[in-house]
C-alpha cells in the first residue's frame, strides 16, 4: 500500500483501475492492491452484514441527494470524514439504550421515567410504553430530551394511573435518523 501527500497525479483519485485501488482520506492519496476474496466462504452473519451495508449505501445516496440531511451530517461529521462516510457510519451503528430508570415510578401521574441512550448522530424518537403486570397497555408517548444532556438523556412524565404498578413493564423504543430501531424493557420492582 502506498500513501502519498500532495501528489498532483493521484490527488482526488478514488476507485479501481486495473488491479489497483485508489482512495482519498483527508489530504492523503492511498493506492493499494485489489483484495482477492474469491476463495472466501462467507458466514451467514457476513452475508447479513453485506445486505445491511447495501442498504446503508442506498441511505448514503439519499443523504447526498437531500440538502437538509446533507447539512445535518455535515455538522456532525468528524474532521477527515466525508458526509458519505458519516451517513454510512450512522446507518451501520444502531442506537443503544443504556439506562431505564424507573425508581421514581409508582403508577401515579407526574411520576418520571428517565432514559439514557446513545447514538452516533441524532435520535428521531424515544417512545415509552407502560404495560401493566398482565401486559395490557396503560399508556404510551414520546419522551422529552433534557436540554442540558445534548440529546443523550430523556424524561417521560407519566399521565395515567396504574394502581398495580409492581410487575409492570416499561418498554423504551428508540429510533435514529436512518431508521434503526432498538427496544429495551424493564420490569418495575417496588421491593
């Protein structure tokens, strides 16, 4: 693999020519041999990841063609990262629900449920659903981001009475800009 800085000939080259692959990273021009994957037997996980990456490239094209999405990723990308790479990275990384804090939930209106979640770029929605101990829906609604948290911590204020809250399930469903959805459940235990 050859790396070149300020090479007039290969500057901004990318793609493949013959058996040589050209890439650009910041002010570097990188030239390498084409990888040979002809004898590699792919596992089911690798095949699934290839399908997911194909969907990510479709999302990347959508971001590049939409001025509003393009601007969102331009603001959030890293220093030497292109908008394309930022969009692909966001699509490939699912959001994570880290904490669902139900210690203040007692089945009464005004109780708060706190959520801590992480995503590379931005959440589209954080939805909280409360099911009673036998699985019937008590309520569902969007959580609100805490202003000082940078969109990483969310609060949900309970609106409905749940007289038998012990054993209830609090389901948190987060979705991000590319449409990745993650759902986590916590069972309320008042003991």
